[in-house]
C-alpha cells in the first residue's frame, strides 16, 4: 500500500527553479517516496524532524506520518542551500 504525497508550497516553488534535466530526476525520486518512503539512500535528520534524500546536486527534505500514511515534502533545493 502506498503513501499519499503532499508538497509544501515553498517546495513546489523551489522545484520550478530547478533545471529541466535535474527537475525530472528530482520529481521521479519524490514520486517514488509514495511507494517507499524510506529508500536505501535516505537518512534521518539529526537536528530536526524529517528525512532527506539526495538526487544529484539536489536534496529533498520530507516528513513521514506512518499512522496517516502520508509523505510531506518540506524543502527542495541545491545541497549547499538545503539545510539553511
């Protein structure tokens, strides 16, 4: 059974600024989170709630709610800027 996927408005806006080739890869990774919210390449964040995956030079920070079976994309951006 898959999870519902939600994307914060700020993350949606950040997605539009990503170049087309990278955008497609990031979107594919986000869609895959609905099927498997904890892929082998994910990491639990230490200093805040959530998880992260890396897709090339970009990072996706997201939260998982297992009781409601939802994945919420909180932030998307270049790896050097994502944690600020």
